[in-house]
């Protein structure tokens, strides 16, 4: 199976022209979330695929595909600040809510 990479729009959707129709594995990543893989995406003979992707596991702040001590430390070091990088719930401040998101998802990986 072939793998493709593409850019997602603000809604998690993408379109991608490929050289050959067939089944592809699509792996996508957005900041602060575990990446997702969608296996067996059928690309039409016209060479286009349209997917709407939903990212539902926040906490991967450093983008390594696992929520672990590194992500926890990023929240702890930014605690009390307005660091957008570590603000997982986008409320403008790194606080207990962000810490709980990391702790709740701790150990999960893609």
C-alpha cells in the first residue's frame, strides 16, 4: 500500500491528486494532537480523494506521536503563562485544565 502526505485545511479536510488510482494509507498530523492514520483510502481514477479527518486525542505537544513526560514537562514549565504552545484547551492560559488533558491521555500513542 502506498502512503501520501498532504496539507489539511482548517476543518481537517484535504484533496490530493495522485498519479495512479488505488488504495493509499493517509497519515495526518496537526499541532497538539496525536497523528491519525486512515488505511485503505480509495483514490478514484480521476486522481482525487476527499477526506474529513477528526483529531480527538490532544496532548502531543512536541509532535513525537506519544503523550509522555516530555509533553507533561512542557505544560509544567509553561504553567501559569499564556503560552499558546502548551495551552491545550485554548483558553489563553496554561493551567490545571491543560495539565489534566495531558494526564488523562498520558501513555497514548499513534
